[in-house]
C-alpha cells in the first residue's frame, strides 16, 4: 500500500519516528481497504502492543517506521 504513497514512504524511512494527526475515523480506512472496523482496531492494537506505533485520539506516533514499511510490503 505504501507503494502508492512514495512521499510518505520516503519520509518514514528517513525518520526514526513520525507523528501524524489522522483526519480519519477507524471506519474510514476500513472502508478504503475493504476490511471491517474490528480488523482495523485489532491490527492497530496489535501494532501498539508490538511497539510499532502508538495511537491516541486520532493521532498516531509511528515508533518503528521500518517495521511498518516491512509489514506493508510483505507478500
């Protein structure tokens, strides 16, 4: 998915972490990629537990951009 957003990918790879305000509800990305709200919530919770990111009130702190990129580009 990050292949569609090369600027985001380049910025993530350059930074040790990235902080972003997400103007989307969890339902909106679920609708964009055709998955359920439950799957989005479960995945974000799993990534928080693994230390990949931290989310709070529509804000994301990506703690390990390289791991997130690796997950996004897995076959």
